[in-house]
C-alpha cells in the first residue's frame, strides 16, 4: 500500500511519535482504562446506595445512566469523523465520484457508493476513509480507532475529500495516522450505533476483513 514516502504534513506535528502497531495497542489499553475509571465509580456508587438505602434506587439509576452515557459520548465523538458533512460542490460531485471510483476495486467502489466510506486494507489494519477522517479496525476486529483529519479546502465535494485522504493513506499509512487527530479507541459496536444506518454495512465489512 505505502510507496515508501513520508507525508510532508508530518513536519507540522514534530512532537508526535510516529504511529505504529505498538502505539495503537498502547492507546487501546489507555482508552480501556479510562472507560473503566469513568464507569466503575458510578456503578459502585449506585450499588452502594441501593445496599445502604433501597429508597435511593432512583438516584442509583441516575448513577448507572452516567456510567453508560460517558463512554457513549466518547464513541459519538469518534463516529463524527465518518459521518457525512452535508452536500458541497454538488456541481462537481459526479466527476469526483468517478475519479474516486478509479482508485477503488470493484467491491470497494460499490461499498463506497452505498455507504459513503472507502475501504482500504493496510499494514496497520483495515481502514474506512470518509470525508473528514478515517476509522481503523486493527487485526482481529475487536478495536476500532477513529482519526479526524482537518480539511484544507472545505469547499471540495465529498468524493474529492475522500480521494485526497485515501491517496495520503496510501503514500504513508503510519504518517497519515500520525498527522490525524486520534478521537476514540474502543469497541466497534459503540461507533456503529452512532452512525446513520446506511453507513453501518461498511463497518460490518471492515470488521469482517480485519478478522
């Protein structure tokens, strides 16, 4: 996939360590630990209130709701990188869609047209590239990493944005992940439920490919 070049955008983030498989595993563990730190205190407080005073059950339910909502909010932030950003450059979108299709295989082209996400297999895992970022399913498919990419031209049609990100990913996969902002790491089902239904088959396909 990579052609052995380095993205010039790496010069804008010299303080970041280059993202590789080891970096991804470390962040998986950190996000998992953060999730436990957020949820366990609320769950323990809720159980403790019920044991000490059953009449406090409504308050305990509020604590349990917080334990559920906080991880969901982080997953929603991760899903944002893949959500469509609305029509732009509509007059050029049909041409951009054709150019993007030339970069994809037959199955990937059909998947992108149905879901708006381009599937790309890389050394770090299986990617789903959207117009504002990408999702990375690491080998095994148990974790997904969400990367947000700031656009340099917000007026580009969606397919042009996807094509630009896809080409950058192919040039330097690790560099692409380094330059992008890491928004979330966790269970794919948390991200899937936060995406529009038409986009969910792309996540299912990427997870199967990662397995």
